[in-house]
C-alpha cells in the first residue's frame, strides 16, 4: 500500500503530538510517512529551551504542567515508556521527570501595602495521566460547597479578631448561625445528588434550592463581615475567598454551565460574569479574581490595564486547576521543558520512523481552488537555512549535560558548513527577523512530495505564511483578525544565597498577581542539580520571572531586522526596573543595606568582575516577539473565530495548536496536546480517546 506523505510544519507541543500519534503503532507507520519541518536547531515552539553557559537551563518563560493535564501526562507516560532509556541514565522514567508542587501564592495590594496569600493544596492518590473516571456535575457542586463550609469555619474561628485598637485586639461578636445553616442546607442537597440518592426529576429542583440558598448566603456574608475585613487581612482573605467561590457557583447554577457547557459563557469577560452573579467589588479587585488573568497573561496587546478573558474558558481553567488535579496541583520538570518533554518526544518519533528536517524555514503555504472544487494546499515553499557537513547523516541536535541529552542554546556549529560565519556574526536562525539568507529553497509539491499538511505554526505567523489561504477563505481571514496573541518577557536569576537567606521563609512557591508587567515568579532552585555548575562557586538559588510585554497587536513584518534587539533591550530594562524597585517585597534580605528598595547586585552568579547593575549581564533574559512566539489569548467573543483541526476548508490541510478550536482556548500545553490529538483523528479518521472531552471540552 502506498503511504500517505504527511508534512508537519512546526515542532511545538501540538505538532509533536500529531507526529507521535501518527507513528505510534506498526499499522500507522505502514500507512503514514511523516516528516517534521523545523526552523532552526531545536524543537519546542513556545516551550523550547536551551543549555547556556555552565550548562544552565534557559527557558522561553515559566513552564509547568498543571495537575489536571490528563492528555499531556498520558502522552508523556507513553513517550517515556517507549523511549526505554537505560536505568543508569538521568530522567530515564516518567516519575523521574516530573516533581509535584503543592504551594501557590499570590500578592494582593491591601491597605496601601503588598500582602501575601499562601495557598497550600493537599495531595491525593491519583496518578497524572492515568485517569479513567471524570467527576460528575453534582460531585463538582458538592466539592465546591464542601470547600465553602471549610472556609466559613475558618471565618468563624477568626471573626472575633479585628484591627488592633490602642495596642490590643478588640473582640467583636458576629452571628454565624445563619450562614452556617444556608451552606449546610445547600451542601446536604448537593451530597444527595452526588451520591445518586435523588431522582432525576428532582435534580432541577435541587439546583434551584441550592441557588436560592447560596444567593442568600452572599447577602448574609457581606452584611455580617464587610466592616471587619477591610482592616484585617486574614478575614479579608477568608471573606473574599468565600465570596469568590460562591459567586462562581451561583453563576454555574444560574447559567446551567454544567449542562449547557462552558463555551456558552465565552462572549463575556470573566470578571463581568462574576459581578453579574453577585461577586462583591472587593472580590473583583482582589488577587483571587485577578490570578487567572495573570496566569494566562490575558491582557489586550499585553497591556495590564486592559485585562480580559472569556468567562467560560477562565471558569473551566479555575475549576480544573483547583478541583480535578491528579496527585499534585502542579508539576515542575526536573530539568528544562526541552529536556523533559521535547527530547523524549523527538527520540520516540525518530525511533518510530518520523523524519526531522532541522534548519527548514517555512516561507509560504500555497493553496489553489477552482469553481466547484474544494481548495487544497498544492505547494510548500521551504527555505533551507544551512548546509550540513554530513547531509546523509542528518543533524544531531543534542549536547550532553551530566549525561542527559539536552537542546543547546545555539546550533551545534561543528556540524554546519556555515557554522563559523553564523557564530562570528551572531546569527539567530530561529528569528523571524533574521537577515540571514537561506542557502536554498525547496518547493514541495502535492502528490509528489506530500499528500497531507499539518500546520502547527502559531496563529501570529499565518498572515505572513498563508496569503493564498486568506485570499480563498473568509473563515481564515476572520481567524487571523480576531484570535489575539501578545508578546511576552522573562528573566532568570542565579544567586549565591538560598531562599531563606534572601528573606523568603515559606516554602518553594509559584507566585503571581504581583506588580506588572513582571507579575509572576517561581523558585526553580530544584533544577540546579541538573545544571553544570562547578563547585565551590555554584549558585544556591535560581528564580524565574515572567509576564506580558506590552506591544503591537500584530507582529511587524520580517524586514524589521532590528526589532528583536529593541524588544530584548526593553525586557532587560523592565527586569532592572523590577530589581531596583520591587524585589524587596519578595526577598527583603536581598536588597542593598544602605538602599533598601534596590537589589544587591553582588548576589548574582557568576561574577563578571563588574559592579552594580553591570552584574546583571551575566544573567538570562528574553523578549518573545516572533509571530510564532506570541502567546495566544482567550478573549471574550473570539471563540467562534477559531477553526477546528479538521474543518480548515482545505481538503488536505489539518491544523493543530493552542490557537485552534480545541475546546480549551487558554494558551497551555494541555490545549496544544488536545489539538494534536484532534488533528490525528481528523487526518486519519481513527478513534482516539481525549480525556475530559465528554464533559470539560465538549
């Protein structure tokens, strides 16, 4: 049987998922011949990483897997099992590659100063990626009400303490009985339904009864404690937490979200939806309501003053993160994302016969149509960026760091004919804006070089790479106009003191909702053993900071060769400004003794023999500005503009990515993996179970 030749464009999470599933069985390998065309020297897309000086890990930003990423975890379990590394190698198994994290944190500006929320999550016995049962509607409602009762119990325990007056705490009695009764009534009804003890015909009545009780509870809550919480941060946290939880549940029941689906809410902003269902203005201004905007960097053009996110997408993400995680609320990688995710996927796909064409830059996807005929992709213009010294052997993309195969931060120049020139001129072959000219152009033709195309390059690139598709398809024009993306920025620090010595004393957190635009920080010190630092001058702490980079709605054209350098310098200045003014809130012992707001630059490792801010030049920072690096947003009213992987309007073209209609929408690895699985189904017509599809993603 003649194999179908599939050209996969791009090497991010979605494209690699598609390539993996197309090649994972002998039967599929007999049916499909898969080639991945990749710009530059490494896979990973927005999740790419590289090893820099001292073998240090350099990421595009902060990357984790949330504990509910069932499909992404299942993919990686399969990949590690099939990769079958020797047990003597590092990261030989799935369990070695992921480490659970249970502590999240937020900063909230309260009464003129930054206060901190610490949110520990309990672990459970579930194994990520091995879920076979999805929670029912009523189990979710019961869980929300159970957590609300726990919060109310904490309010009751602390409500007698208010702001110190005259140096002593003043007792203040509050009648809690009515609030306890309302929540107990609602919870008992939900428990009956969750346990299957209610007749189907009575479930609507139960929902109405719960809705009435919790709406009354919201009014009671603010009548009782509003005058206390604005002067006591603990009560503020508990009151706002209760209000946030119950307002979400009111909206879920009132809008019948768990039967009509989350997508029905996506025409409105999440905060506006919460306000419509009774959330207090104090709650809407709090870190708790803000955190999903910061975590998803959901800001129009990256502007922190223009925060918007589709209500259904935000609600789905919040519920999945908090209520359906497996084992731990989040998982970090025990090396870089490239090492843990994309190296195993590359090794397994190669083992399964997938070919990889590195240094192949997609220049144009050309489609043709005619009267009465469905258009199709007929040609692919692909620029070959370099000549390999041994083309028959192909390109070996890895370097070894402590016996682990890793992607380097630069190409392996010794394998490239033009390697010395690339190094001398500091050419970035991954940049959309590079002045480097391709050494040759390949024009692939349908029927001769490929039969099917999987387009896995982010939406920001479509206007530049697919002009004929936009000309032929109004749906594609609508998608490009409405599905938004933004630039992002990140920096990493290596320091000579541990977290406690820096002034952070409450565990190893991931923190968000801090000052804009660098609103998110994570302690990543656990990665240091996988880096290549030599003792005794090895760092004791590594920290990642990231956030949106305010900028243009549309990426500039490729002729703007100087654009990346300008934006990277802006990211550098933003990082320095953060360290001059804002680091002391997180690390109070990391500032200069005689100038407390300003970071102590001598803490940075390694030393470049410089002084002051010049020491920052030894660290790592970046601006993600290429069309393919921009972060996809789930803005209200834009879901309808997305195209499903198998409904492109072109007979031999399938899509995948976090920007397509994958029913997840927020930019995340799980949405990308789901889209890759959907692309596999669309291309092959074969079944493939997507965890959560029957409930969360329909």
